[in-house]
C-alpha cells in the first residue's frame, strides 16, 4: 500500500504570478464572463485606471484615454510616468509601488501593491510604457512572464503611462466587455474627480458638479425637491427623495472607489440623515419613513482605508485616519451642521421632506396588518417548500467565497423548474417557481406586493422588503421560454422589479437566461445553437446526416441537457437601464394603455419570432 510522503520535497514556493494565477479569486473576486459588473475583467480594468486616477488626484494630468477593442484594453494617462528604472518592479513584484509613501499618495484608492501585478499575471498579453523626463521605456509580458525589455530611448511625447492588456481566456473563458458597465465605471470616476476628462472609445466623459451630476444622471423619475448638494473637507453628499418610489438608493465612495456593497461610511450616512431630520423637526419619526424613496450619494476620503475584500467593494475602516475621529462621528457632524443649515434656509424643501415622511408613516400604518399576514403566508410557504428550492450559500453570507456566485432562477411551470432543480449547483443555485403569469403591477401601489401571493413570496425569497442591503442572491436570473408567452412573463417580472425594486436592476443583479433554440446533431456530434446564425454554422460544421430539434420551451429540455446551460458556461444577458432611459417611460410604453403603439411595435418585430420557427 503506497503512502503519500510528507518531506522537504513536498514544500514548494510559488512565485508572484503563479500564486495569482492559481488563486485569482483572492485578488479580483469572481472570474465571470463579463455579463456581471463585478466580474474579474472589470476589476482588472479598474486596477489600471485607479493608478491613473491617483496621478490626477495628486495634480498630474487632466485626462485619461481608454479604449477597448476585441478585448484588448488600452489605458493612457498623462501623469508623471513611472520611474523608468522601476518599471519592471512596479508590475511584477508584489508589495512594490509609490503608494507606500504616504507623502506621495496621501489618500489613495488602495495601498495593497497588488493591483497592476494581478492584471499582468492574469493577462495573455501585457505591455506597459512609461514616458518621463524626455525618455521612455517599454516592457512586455505574457501571462506574467517577461518577454520584451526594451532599452530606454528618447521620447518627446507627453509624459505619462500607457498600459495595454488582454485578459487571459485561459482564466476568464469566453468573456466580453459590456460597454454600459465600462461607461458606468468611467462616469463614476468623473463624478468623483470634477475637472477630469476621460475619453472612452472616442466618447468624452466629464463632470462639473460631482455627485449632483451623478444623482441627476441616475434618477429616472421626478424628485420631490431639488437635489441637496453639500461639500466639505474630505466629504461630499447629494440627497433627494423620489416621487412614487418606495426603496432607498445609495451611491457610496471612498477615495474615489465605488463601494457597491456600502460599508461603515454608508451606514453612518444613513444614520446621520435620520438623526438630523428627527432633530430638525423635533419628532421621533420612524427611520424607514424618513429614508423611504431617498436617493443619495456620499463620498469621503480616508487615510489608509481598510476594505473587506481585495476588490474594495465594502469599507471596513472605522476611523478617518489612524488614531483619528471615527467615520461615524465625522459624517454625523457634517450632516448635522450642513444639512440642518440647508433646511433652515430652504423651508420649501423642508416642507416637502416632512410631507413625504408623514405620507410614508400613514401608508406604513395602513399596511401593518397586510404586512403581518403576508409574512405569515411567506413563512408558511417556506416551511412547506412550495415555491423556493433554496441553495446553501447566499449573497449576504459575507464570509463565504462563493457568495458572488449565488444565483436564483425564476422559472415558469413545474417542468422547467424541475429540470433546473435536478441539475443545479445546490451550493449556489436556487430555483423559484412561478404559478402562471404574474400580475401586471404597472401603476399599482406597493400594497399589491403584500396582497399578491406570488409577489409576496418572491419578495420574501429575495429578502428585499426593506431594500437590497440583505439581498440573498447576487444574480436574479429570469428563465422563461423563448416564445411569446415566455417574453410576456419576462416583461411582467421586470415590471415588478422596476416598479418596486429598481435597485435590483440598477445595481446589475437581474439577468435573462439564454437557452438554446436549436440542437443540431448526428451520431458523433451535438451542437446547441442560440440563434439562427449559430444553427447555420452548426449545419455547415456537421455536414451530412444531421437532425435539427427546435426547443419551444424549457420544459422540453431534459435535465441531462440542462446542466450544459446553467454551469460555468451559462449565457446570461444583463438587464441594463441606460442613463438616457426613463424607467417610468419604459413601463408606460410596454405595460401602459398605449395599445396602438405597442401593437405596431409587436407587428414590426414579429419577424423575429417567425424566423425561429
């Protein structure tokens, strides 16, 4: 019987690139194919841009050029340029960089010294060029291994740094950059750095008014009052309330980093708003009534920020600077002073806020009995496991690495939900089964969410009654048939989310599952096709003696086949609302009473459905 010997030969040391490639999740979170805005390819892009932003913050360069073409990313800044003698070290030696010198980078995006090294190690091609003091140097890597080390040459071009990289498909698979995600990232950089110009794929992005512009661009409904915009030392906030909305919406930032999951600063900001409003009106209003329908942004600068993950999406710091005042006190003092002064000077805004609070209070009290009954129903349904086949790891399990993979499929009918349930990953994939077509919730009040069993149970399964802070699944995947009925059900579900929980869509949590429309096969080869073009390509590849199957519903796909479509190569289309798009206008067009306009749209697009039959 052989034994596994544990000797000196069992111990080995990985070099920097091997360690990053072996454990990429430690450095950039989840891999993903680019369909989700927190996928690794966007973290790579962010790490490169962060360095250029830090240069701008320190007063070096006023613009950044970014282009992405055929998955090749180019980022060019006009900062000081990396010292030429340290160029290789800065991109291939862990814990090397200027950010460790706090005199140079006082309040940097990050101090881990890993970012650009991770980009290098996880790219099939990586080139960096530094132009400085009339000279330049360029080096080139393949998957972290140095291939080209050019000599220093004279260069009269503008100083700065240029990085070109291609994320490695051995790591990320068949990935793609979604323009809307990149543009959102670029815009956030501009909001947080007024005066900076970023050119992305020949489009110019710029902001004069910081967080005021951010809220204006992200609010798609009427506001109750003009946006309140307040600025102080190391802090900026923008606040308003939205008409006919129920959820809270926050955009929080630390040192220019978008903290998608919030953290100590966002929690402190929410508490400070409640405390200041209560003291201003001299009333102990319920916190939920004060914050209902609020849309706000907060940005602070912190010395040596501590984040809860390498991807820096949640702030863990409790102090503004080492041995300094707490973040909670800092934000509370600012809001108490600046917001209180603003409300005293702007009585109409103060009246609008109080009126909104009283309305929310009245609605809450009127719905208390309905909510209690709804919760009892949801609890009972959960006990009997009628609707939800849950998974083991959830998005709000902050200490679990698999949390970003947590997914819930919303299906129609028992056959489709049964196929997915039998083949899913029970650790990270849950299934919620709808019974028939959901109600058209357009124009209805949130009362219907509790009175309608399907909506109530779905809300309970997602854990979003009070917003998305405790959302249980990172990805909400609508899995309906690719026919007219399936499209209608998909639209009804999206209407529900956009009407009452638009943050789910705005924060990139909602997706449409692509399932194959055709199967082309012979005795040796089987190819699943997601479009007419893919079907034609498959026919040409297989050649003679093939058969074609048209899948008209998810229930027709066997569990053995379904496992191919919800695994690591799962195709998802993100539901994205462009900043130019009004949610109210979209819902009114598709779900309102403009029957003739919608009928014309359907007739004009009917050929799409016909071509699939």
